[in-house]
């Protein structure tokens, strides 16, 4: 792809790694896969883990290293957006796997690569029919199965692959990638904003890049991206708002605490689920008795479950105040 065409791409695609050297945060997996490539003994692969942790980027980077300019002819990539029922397995995948590439020379890899992205969305019938194809065409084809949840895959399919679990990317690796992009795109951003972006991305590289691009696009020329802009873009409650709500619950009477919580929910557009997560983060840092910690965590988890099932917002707000106040009263005794 030319540099001119790349300029118009989302940053997630624009800065997608072109080789394994550029893959951040999964060093052990990259080292193992590179050894497979160097020895010429690449097995069928299963990459699983949370979204945005580099599964697709890693296999595409590997494919580009293996095939070079012949990449498009040697790789079949199917995503969740494609129909991947039994017909696709029997026709498209089987046809690609059964044919050999006639334009390769003796030094280039003789096998082709099939990438099944988000394979946990495949029907069980399609997964079953895939087992035989993997075995039958191993001589001239390798499969790489990508999934968010390995338990949704057929156990017989999993056993045919070498498994790699992709963990959430550590903050330092995301910071290194973000800093590179900040320099290349000439972005004005404060250090506090970068720290908040890393914290809110929760190990998801894709999320951090999308938020950074959204903030940069919304900025006027020479405007600096600050911490408020990051929180507004993600829609997460600002730490100061969470602190104010929690302080009111801990120090004020029940009516005042409820009014304060309600005011922040309305004026700032905060969701109760996000407030609960913020409260737990702060309360976990306090030096509380073990039993009181268990009590408020259990109480808030029950409220979170009630909200997910469509519980009344006012009742759940009252319950949050009651759980936290009760835990703190027991702490004081």
C-alpha cells in the first residue's frame, strides 16, 4: 500500500505491524513464533485472548515475513464479517487448502496460510467439518485460528493446534507505541492525558489508538489534548467526580448523599456501572478489615448484577449508598 493511501487509514490499520519486530507487548509469543519460522516448522496455530491484544497483527506480521510480496496469493483471511458456515468450509476453505501454489520456488515456503479470525463465532457444524480439512491438507496448508474465547471452540479443533494465550498488553508497551505515534503525527498531549489513556485502555492497544485519533481529530490546530478530553472521548467518569460522590456517601447523611449521586448522574451523564467500578478502585486502596471488604464487594457485585438485569436505577443508587455506609460503620466499630 502506498504512503498516500495509508494517510487516510484509521491509525489502527495505518500503524499495524509489518513484521514481528514491530509487535508490542507479547514478547514471549513472538520469540517462539520466530523460532518456528526460522526452523521452517510452523504448526497449526491457535491465538486466543481479549480483543486488542495483537492476535491478528501477529499472524499478519508473520505472514508478511514468510511470504514477502507474494503475501496476497498465499494467504486466505476470513473474518467474523464473512459467512463462515458449513458451505464456506466445504467450498472456499477446502478449495484454497487443496490447491498448491505453482509460482513458488524451492527456497520459498511450500505451504499456504488460512487465517480464521474470531473463529469462536463459527457454527459448531463448521468447526466439526474443519477438523478433517486441517488433517487432510497439512502438507500444503497451515491454519491459524484466532478467538476471543477458547472455550467456544471445539476441543478436537483446539487439540490440532499449538495454543498461545494473548494477555492484555502492559502499559509500558502501549506507552512506547503511543509515543511513536505522537511523534509521527505531531500530537500535542499532556503527560497526565497519556497516563489516563493507558489506564482506561486496560491493555487494549486498539482502544488506545482509536481514542487518541478521535481526540486528535476533534482538536483545533495547536490545541493540547488534556485529561478531560480523554475522559470525555471514552465516556468514563472523571476521577474527581467519583471522589466527590464517594466523599458524600462516606461523610454526608443518606438524603444528601443520594441527592449528590443523582446530581452527578444527571449533569455528567454517568452510568451507575461505571461509578461502581470507580468506587471499588478507591475503596480497595483503603486499609479496611477483611470482612468489611468482603461485605462491600459482595453488596456492590449484587447491585451490578441487578443493574445488568434491568433493575430500577433509583433503587440501585440507594442500595449503593447503603452498602458502602454499612461497611464503613462496621469498620468504625
